[in-house]
C-alpha cells in the first residue's frame, strides 16, 4: 500500500489512506479487563436484536490491554453521523494504529518518504479510534456500497513494544475529559516519562487491589462509577494518599525508585498497617452501618499509617503485631464511626476538611 513516511526526531511513522473494507479486516478490537474477581463491563444482555451490544460483548478483553471498555451509545451515535453526513467527511481525523512488527518500506523512485509499505502479518492494535472503527463496521453492514467509498486516514506506528502503544494512548487521553484517573493510574508503570514516585504509588495500589493477603483486595474501585460490585474506595483517592506518603517520606534530593524491592517494602508497610487496623476495629471493619471502611476514614487511616511509619524506628519484623497493639484504642471508639450521626460528630465544610479532622482524631487516640 502507498504510504508517506514521517520522521520526527528519533522516531518515524507512516501515514496511510486505508480503504474502509481493507482496514476493518486488519484491526483488532480489544479492551481492558480488570483481573480476577472483577466483572468486565459487558454488553446489555436484554436486547437480543441489538447488534452493537452483541459486537461489544464479543470484544476481546485483557488485563494487559490499555483501551477503555467500549460505549454502545457512542458507537451508535457515530454510526448515525456516518449515515447522515453528506458534505462533511465522516472520518476527518486520523485513526492511530500500532503493530510491534517492523514493516518493510520501499521508497518510490526519487521520493525518499513516499513508497510502498507492507502490511503486518498480525492485526493492528488501535491506539485511538476504536469507537469510530466500530461504528464504521456497522455502517458497512447497512450501507456497504457507501462504506466502500470511504478511505480512512491512518497513522501507523511499528517496530516498538506494546508499552509504546500504551504510552501513546496516555499521551492522547491524559486530560480529565478523555480518560478517568483510575484508568490512567493503571497505566503509569508503562509510561516512561512519568515520575518514579507516581509509578511507585501505582504499583503499590496494584498490589493492594490484587494480592491475596491485602485487606483491600477487590475493594478498590478501578472502574469509576461503572463498577457493579461493592467497593470501599475509588482507586484515584487511594492513589493520592499513597503518593502523598511517598512524597512526604522522601528526603529532599533523594531519588525515588520504583523497583520491585521498593514496591514490596512500601506494600508491606501499608498491608500490615491495614491488617493491624482491621484487628483493632473488630466487627466495625467492613460493616455496612459503620464508616470505618468508607473513603473518609480509609484516607484518614492511611495518613496515620504514614505518621506511624515515620515515627516507628523499629525493625520491620513483628511490625503487624506491634502496630495492632498501638492501634487497639480505635476499637474503643468504634461507636463514634457509626453511620448514624457520623457527619455531625465530624462536622466539616467538605470531604477534605473532614478527612483532616478524622485523621487528627485517630492519630490522637494512638499517641501520634
């Protein structure tokens, strides 16, 4: 196929005008899946005649993927635009494609950057444009002749690892209106330009979410408001507290590393603190009528964890037992954390002020 090679600094990529029919055969639709114990976002099973829902329900899901779950409403809206657009080009913006294969490019005559580009053996991953191409798939089914006349402007990246594609996805979508914070946190460790303190915090959160010995296992909401399982705290809220602790405990001029050893050390500190807290709270831990494992108190507890980690100069050995004894007074004030009257007992103008007030209350009870 004819392509234009575009060099930029040490990188190069290709611009291609892809016939719609050819492109739809060459792309792979995929979305992120949130690990064991977390239900994937599935299509609505209620409408058997809904071909868009059926298509979304069959999309490949993987916890290694970077793409968001596909929106049925968005696909339908774009398909409707394709059907009604007359003078407006249906797909005026480029679709970004990726293959880890290094593609052969043969310049044409005297044109150094225009030539024949060989297609990859495997299907392309879509970095940006999944909804547009999904809508094109349905437009092709209902209006095949019109769809065959469409050529899709595509930019093709090749010869890199899939982390390169994930990083490109983050670069494109890292504004609040395009990608939610929890999804972005999942991808921090793949982003080479992100600061190591954020990558470290993201890896600790990953451990807190998925490790069998974590008191927060599967209780962290990684899917925003779309989660259909009972959760205790949003991933972005938890990330902010862990990141706050990392920054606070790092000496000025000291370099943060996100190595497996450092992740293990940070994770064990939080994990053992939470286990000690669970022991101290007793039956109030996880109880639906108590505020103990709701966001305000969990965030306040993590600030106590940071305080305790800085104040406790003992060895890591027996830390959980030692901290369980230190936190035992919390069990004596569990009644203060009943849902009924909680907001009056910890009156504040907003959540930020309330977290700070609960933090002070809990810290004072354990002598911090």
